[in-house]
C-alpha cells in the first residue's frame, strides 16, 4: 500500500530532529522556570566572553599587521630618552662612601698642654673589622688619632703598622659600627691611561667630596719637595686632589678601589694647590701592607 503524505506529515529523520529540539527546548524552559536568574547570568557571561575573545583577536591581528620595526625603534628611543640614568660619578660615590672615613690627628702643645689638631686626612675601610688604610704622613707624629665614620660615629684610631716606602699606614678603629662595610678592591693590571677614576675624601677638611678625572699615566715616580724619599710605581691621575684627600680612595666608576691618593705635584711655590697632577699608590701595594693576598 502506498504511503501518503499529508501537509503535516514529516519524514522519520525530521521527526527525530524535531523531537530532540523539542526536548531541549523543554529542558531550557524548565531550567529557566526553576532558575531564571542563574540562566540569565550564565547567558550574559557566555556572551561577554565571546565578545572579549573577538575583541582580543581583532587587537592581535591589528598589532601583528601594523607594528613595524620603525615603531619598535621609536618606542625604545622614547624609553631611553625618558629614563634618567645615574652618572658614573654618582654610582662611584654612593658605592664607596660607606667605606670612607675622616681622619684627624692631634698633638699636645708642650707649653700650653692643650691638644691641637695638626692634620686632617682621609682613610678607607678595607676589612670590616675596622682595619683602615691611610697615608703615613697623615698620622705620623700624632699623639691621638680620631676616626669619623660616615654615620657620624667617632672613635679612636689605633696605629697598627706602616709601609714608609709606600707612604702607607694601617689603623684599627677602637670601636666599630655594626653596619660597617669594607671597600671592594680591584686589580690595576687592566688599568689604562684614559680610564675614568674618582677621588673621594676631605680636601681642606671639607667633605666628603668627590672629583672626577682619568688615569693620566702609570708607573710614575714622585719625590716630595721637602726632599723625602721617592715613591715609585704610582698611578698618575687628573681628578682634583688637595690636602685632606691624602689617604683617600681612588676608585673606578663601579666604586672599586684601585689606589690610595698620596701626593700632588705643583711646580709653583704654593705646593698646597692642585694643578692637574695627582698620584696614588696602587691598591696591590696597599693591600699587602695589611697582609691581604695580592690580586
């Protein structure tokens, strides 16, 4: 017998699909009736996530399509222009400063019995137990030595030894601050004329002060105008140094000590002013004065 279709009749697959769709519809309707707020929120979340995904894809495609090397170079240049980096002098000063000390030498007047200051110099802490390097001429003949640390703490300096051939003296602080930092030393083996160096100390008692310059020469010899012994194997530099800088550190841009400032050369009658020629004892010689291993 032929099957006849009526206008409302459907094929078996279509009926199956409609049946599934109808059942899904009924489930959603039932879910909405039971939890209307939850279903509304879920729908909103799904819609928002979809829109965000589309927006992110559009941005990614735009950035990938439009970003050029010129854009990257311009962004880098702008960042470098707007970023202010500290100067080498600032880095050197801030690094070495906690290890720099002011040294004052005193004697007692035999007539008045009053104590008077006869010298001001600089020293540098090279061991955190309070071991300090300075110039011998800063403390030679002193009856009392006073050390002032960067935190303002004052204590007596105890003489430990000397290397007259290098104009070096070793002091030990009687009382050591808890947070004392020893300076970092660097070999002079790779030091060359033209390298930037900085002298830190108390010129004419003013300071701490920093001056900038370069290494002018190596293996120099200096003989004091007073006819003292000659100092050899010195670092010549042109960073300003004056009385009071004696015994202070000569440092690199990284704040590492490469020498101990010891003398200035001035051909004029007034030997106490700087004219561009200073000398420092290489730190290798200075370190050996306290028994530290050479670099």
